[in-house]
C-alpha cells in the first residue's frame, strides 16, 4: 500500500502492545515517514498477559515479557520517547503535550494509552495491597507473595481468577472474593463458570462469592483483611485488587474528543480528523454487530492496529472483528470466540464436560453467537470458522491485565 502523501509524520501515544503493533503495521504496509512512539513507562514495549502467570509464578524473568528485542525496535526506524506521559491533546493541530512540557506534532495521531486498574477507596497507602497491570506491579506482587501465607483476591473476573490460580501454585492459602455466583459468570454464563468454580475449589481456592467487597482492614499501615458485604472479615497478608480497568482518557478531558468509557470512534477507529484510537482505550462502532464496543485483549490490540494503519495510509476499512479472548487457569485453557450472553442457550457440541475437554456453542434465538473451547483449541477454532464465517484468529489473546 502506498502511503497517503499528506501523512509525513505519525505520532503514536502509548508504547505498549497496541501502540507497537500500530507502528509495525505502518512499516509493514509501506509507510516510510516519521514515526514516534510516546510512552508513560520507561520500559520498552512488553506483553501484559504473561504477567499474571509466567512472571508472577517466577517461570519467566520480567525481561522475557518484552515484545521485541532491541534490534527489532531499532529496525522500525522510530523515535521512542519513554517515561514521559501525555497530558493533553490538541486535535486540530495534532499536537500532544507531555508531562515534561515537550510538544510533539504529527499529521496523524494514534491514541493507544490503554487502561488502568480500578481500585478500592481505602487501599492507597496500605502496604500489602496490589493491582496487576504493569511489569513493576508483577515484580512487587511476587516479592510480597514469596513471604506471605494468606492471599485474598478481590475480583472474580479473568485477572482475579488467573492470579488466584498462580498463587495456589506457589503454595499460598488463597481466597477469591467477588459479587458473582462463580468466577467469570458474566463472561461465560452459568454452565462454564460453574465448572471454573469447581476447578478452583478442587485446587484448594476458597471461594467467597456472591457478595461485593466493601473495603479493607489494616494495622500499622499494613493490610490485615478484606471486608465483604456479609459483615465478616477475610484475613489476608496480601490482597490483590482485580476489579477491572478504566480507559486512560483523563489526559483527553479538554481535547474536545467524545469520551464515554473510552475514546469514542467511528467504524474506522477514527475519533477526529487525523486522530485515531486503538487497543484498550478505543470504543468504536462495530458495523456487523450494530453497536459500540471496547475490547481489552491482546488479539484486539494487534488486529485493530492493522486497520488503523490502513486507514492512516488512505484506506477506508471498517473494523469488524469476532471478539476473542483466552485464559489459562490451573490445567484449563479456555478460548472464547464471539459473544457469550448469560441468557444464551448453551450446548456441548464436541468432547466431554466430565473429562474437562469440550467445545460449547452459544445461541440466541436459535442463531450461533459464540463458541467456547475448554482444552480443545483446534476444535474450537474450526467451529468458530464454520459457524461465525470468519478465518481462524491469528495469534493468542486474553483480556488485559
């Protein structure tokens, strides 16, 4: 593809998976102009999914989570400005001001600032309380877990369940607390989430589900427990708060861009003339589904980046993916394609639930809307291709940490 002549410089705000994927896609598609990646962290781009498993367990050194080696980054011919967060955007001038006072301008700006973890109101300043989003978070949490006995994970979604599984593998006494009746109930429906609850219980995770967490208890500046709405206290040496994420859009409040649980974009991932959004921070119109979506997973970051690169270079391409994520917990790998509404009709179409190897099909009004594979990745991909009319999803993904 030949770059549009008016695009001589591209500024990508965010130097994580989505930002790097955008830069790589631009170069791969023939763009030879100026390219800058601005990041708030001092680290080179790294992958977040391994943090809750490989890095936290100690199987990987933190540096192994890097997305690319230095030679590959140098080969991009891009300028990396790291450790200097963006603080404002002027869409008309396509100018971004950083915390250091630097102003960067370009013909096209890509917002790839991701998301940040939600927190409990009383956790700040209390030792032993962690979130897990960055490589620094993973390193700090692992250090605390190595000297702890009791962990309480607040949050019963993907990240919370993964952290609970990893911590049990380290030998800790683990309690998983949250408002859902089973882990990932809202994402997977009652059948599969019930099986996940059984899996965690079989591995010794204490499940305190069905009640929201109201706050924490502490003594001498250190956490001592978690207070669920049931009125008792769950004792803890360490607490992980995994209550989902909030798009990083505060720096855009005065930009004039439409913000609503992310940067609101059209079907081309365009937020304004010459301004695009990609990854966890982007909320775009999905033409096939007829609704607005914001996806937090690794595959979305890569695939959306390719569409954004095409559109920067003069294409007119809508982004219409089949939503996808995966998660590893204990000996189970779950892969999810499409949508899994809690009120969907679920039928097992391959494998055996009792053997914990199966593929489930989700239907609404008789129409297939989603596929889930439990330790049957090949069969799940084939069913997804046949029923949802799409080519198999490249790469691997999960909801972001």
